[in-house]
């Protein structure tokens, strides 16, 4: 069950904006929810490519210092190395700055550390080798802000300009310039830039100083990195992504075209979803399974055959990554099956030889499943690497700071971070992290919430309204696709669909005027056929043979309030008799959905899925029903040695007065 946060805006402000901007009241409400209350603000937000100006890059602290040092290196033909990170943000940031410096006549190359052997960020060994090979200036992108010790050593034999967007520590690394909008003393008005966004601002500054021109190139790189790094798509990011997506769609770059081809996206519209779930994972596979330099070489390639060969290798690496991810996830869940997860406030798992390039994805999957702050750590001898993912209520960087006495290093954001730890310290760190989370979060923080833009019946959604909603694109963090809620919905004619019959379709509204699609929820077919439900959904237009129809895409299905009935003693007796009969016939399914259907057919009595789940929980709590050890998908009914009392169940006591 999710908690619905239904937006309730100021009616006067909504009406005023609707009138002034000549938009529907529902659309005006969505805009005010996002802090847009005037016609002028609406025009900037809805059409950023025309109305959102780029901020002066020199508003960023140390930008002038950094640009001057780079220009000196160009003028004196000093060797410059762009030092990047191995994720998509780092790959694209490395590509845009390397490409720009080449165009400006610099002697430039790039370096990205190997994820497995070197790890994230600056390392002294690599910097020393780069210096020995002739480098005089290192310019970091998407990394460096946490490299205090490394920068101090490196300053003895070369100069460093740091550009980054990760949370800045209290003490900054010593460098010629530290360019990061998250510096406490940085006045730059937009703090949400990705690493490639900061690199783009540096390119703007260089073009302004050297050529006195506005830099607006390689926006396809910027869009790729910005979307992949899941930064808020508001402000400058919104403009960068909107312009960049247009470039990706019609890209003339060999690397982008090859990436589109191996992702089977030729001829299809490319939005944030296609970038996030198709293009970015393949580019990310370079740093996760192979080496991130392959990703940079792909993006900078000027030969299509070469680019296609690299892209095909990345596609293969992405498939390999998926297999490795599945294996680690299975191993992680096996470890969790031996714990009482219901008593945990966080998950900290560690394993031998877990691929460090995949553990971040596994951590995200575990958050999706258990909705607990999660850290997955890979043993690498005496030192281990970890990836951290959080839930909405917990600031991961703050939590790691609280347990930092057990860490060798860490860095990241509020929702995602990485860490380095001595393998022997993992048990103490696990305890410290768990204690911090337990003290920081409240019980309600562990319940997922969903932000509802408005309560609207699906058949009240019009084509005109959907056309308005499309003006909000591109969607992403900070600018999510609006989710609507509808209560007491009666679905009709449910049917499964898809290659493996894993999806569900049904109709809603008067005369079946709306088709609803519920991806991956085929198991709800009998619930939809028999029960009233509450649904969260998004709406979209679908076109088939020139005819447009409105589709409802279901985000979640929950029992309607009228179906949330706690089972009384009489209903529990009837369910128990069914379970006894099922056991006599050979099997009791552990799926409450199946049991609900069997009960309906056997008794012709209405029992909602909610009631069945409650009944099963009660029977488990009093020891009447247990999972069959030989088959976790089956229950076993235990014959009581003495009379059982329903009041021994906490669930029953809380919801029934005896």
C-alpha cells in the first residue's frame, strides 16, 4: 500500500494562471505544483529553448581562473589531459571537453581510471604516470572534489583544474581552480547541473574568452549525460536536455548514430526514456564491464564503421552486464532470505568477487523490492568497494558521514553514493549505518509515497489536456510525468497480453471509453474482474491506422476503501475450511491472489484480495500456516496440538474487538 500525496493548490493562483496563460485549470494546477505561478514563468518552463537564457559561466566560482590556466596551456602548447569518470556523465563530460579543446587547438588527450583496478576519482599513481608522459595540466570532469590528498601530492609535479558537481566537502582540494556549483561560496544560480553540464559551462567560458562566441555545440553529449545522471530536469538542465534531444534525434555524429542503431531505435522518437533505458545502459556498459575509454572513443569517432564496431561491443557488454547483475541479485536475495528483513532499517550486503561495475544497479533493484536504504559491497582483497542507494527520506551522503570513521573514503549525492572500506571494517560499518538509519527515520518513512497531481476519473481526460501535458516534456527527476489518481474504479474485460502473458489490459469508463494498460501486473486479472480498485495512472495518446485513442497507463493498483475489510472470525473459519480442503487435495498456493480466486469459486462469497492477505497473515502469526520448505510457492497447514486463539495474532487483535 502506497501513501497518496494529493496536491491541493491555491485555487486563486490556479484560476489566475489558467486565465492569464490561456490553459486548462487542470494544467494550471500541475504548473503551480511545480512552483510556476505566472504567465512569464510558464513560458520559460514550457519553452526553455526559446525563453530560458543560459547563465553567464563566469558566475561560477573559479571559472575565470580555470579558463585562464587552460588558455595558457593552449597558447604555450602544454599537454592537457582531461581526467574523467567511468559513468555516462563522466564519459560524455570527457568527450565534450576533449572535443572542444581539440577545436581550440590544444594538445589534449583524455584519461579515465579503470573501475576495477583503480576505482573512482583521482589517484596519485595515474597522475604521476600522466606527468611522466608529459602532461602539464589535468582538467577533471565529474570527479575530483573528494580528492584532497591526491591533489595535494599531485600539485608538486603538475597543475590541476577541478570541475565537478558532487557534494563539496568542507575542505576543498588544493588546485589552480575548483569549479563546482555546490561549493558553499559559489554564487552560480543553478546548483542542479550534472558533471557534463559543468563541463559544458567551462566550454562556454573558453569560447567566450578565446573566440568571443557563444558555445552551443555537442548538446547531444550533454543531454545523454544529464539524463543518465538523474539530476533534476529543471532550469538550465531542462533547456540543455530539450535542445540535446533534438540533436540526438537528428545526429550526424557517427558514435550517436551507431549507438541508436544497436539500440534498435532507428526511426523512433527518442526521449528521456529511450536515453535512460536504451542508449545510456549501453554506454554505461563501457565503464561497468569493459573500460570507459571505449565510450569516449565511440562518441568522438568520425568513422561510422569503427563507431558501429565499438557500439556492437558495448551492446554485447550490456548483455553480459545484465547476466552478471541477475546472478549477484539472486545471491543477494539468498543472503536476505536468511535474515528477518522486517526488523531491518537498512540493508548492507557484501560478497566476494561481486562485480564492482554492477553492484550499484543491484543496490537500486533491492531498494525497489524492499524500500530500505541499501549498500552493496564487493570484496576486493583487504579493501572493498560499495555502491549506495537510498529512499526518499534518507540523505545518503549524511548517513555515510555519520559512519565515516569506518570508511576509507566516500562521495556522492543525497540518493546515491559510493564508498571505499577496509574489508575487516564491514561488520562495524553495517552496525553503525543501521543505527544511524534507525535513529533518523520514522516508521512512516518506510512506506512508499506517490505524488498525485490530481484526482481525475480516466474518462475525464481529454485529448486537449494530453496535448497540454506534452508541453511539460522532457520528464525526469524534478519534473516527473504527472500521475493522477482515481478511486473506486470498476475495471471490465481484463485480459493478459505480452510475449509471456505478463501484462494486463482492461477497459474503464462509461461504455469502455478508456483502455487501461498495467505493465507486469497480469496477476491482477481476477482482482480487476471482481473488485473495486484505486489506481494511480498516467495518460497518453495512442494512434493506430490514423485513429487516436486515449490510453491509461497504470502506475499502481490498490484495493478500494470498500474492499479493505479486515476478516472477522466467521470469514476466517470459512477460509480455514478452504485451506483444509486444498491441503487434502494436495496443495495450498502461497499466492493470496490464487487463494482469493479459489475461495470465490468454492463458496460464492465475496472476499477481497486485501481480506485474504490479512487472513493468511493471521494464520501465519498463530502458527497455523507455514511456507513449505520444499517449495516456497506453497503453504502447509499445521494441525494444532491444542486449541488456537485468534487473539494470539497481533494483526487480528489490532483490527477486531473481541
